[in-house]
C-alpha cells in the first residue's frame, strides 16, 4: 500500500509539474537527456534502445494511470466498503502487472544494452524522479514557499 501511495504521489506531482511547465514535452526531453547521458549509449544502441524504452514507459504509465484512478475512486467518505476492497485487490493486481512488465522488459533491454547500463537506467529513472520532486518543492507556484 505504501508503494501505491508513493506511486500516486509521484504521478500527481509529475502531473502538476507538467501543468506548471506548460507541457509534457519539456519533462520528457529532460528525462531522455538524463537517461542518454547516464547510459552513454552508442548510436547503434540508442537507435534500438529508445523504441523499447518508449514502449515500456508507455505501458508503465498506463498502469500507473489506472492506479491513480483507483485512488481517486477510493478516496471518498461515501465509498462503500465493498468498492474499497475491490479497489485494493485491483491495486494489488496492477502492482503485479507492473512487476511482470519490469521482468519482461529486463530481457528486452539486455538484448540492446549491457547489465551495467540497465542498472544505470534504473538509477537514472530514480534520479529523475528525485530531481522532479526537488524542483516542485522549490517552485513557489506549487504552493510551497
């Protein structure tokens, strides 16, 4: 449940950052730049890596979108207990789906990049999330000063 809450917070903060920056493209470009820099991809690797990563990232975003929907549905005082329980079970299914997706794409990534680059990819994604959160915390328009 803590993981789901964290994912929801990150997703909401990302959404807020998109709205404040005027578009998703700016954030995506920063993420691509960070990953490209950290992985030190060759031209051949880059050409093969990005379609795989974009497919993976799109599927992961869709799962997280479904998780956010469940949180919104469950986060009311009038939600019946049966609905809350159903949403909790669905949330667990979605978390498993995300783990299965990660496992599936490890194999795909390792056909293009080496294991050290894969480890660096995960670090870069975490680093990007932390940088985004720090930026939101410093931004006076986010409601914090």
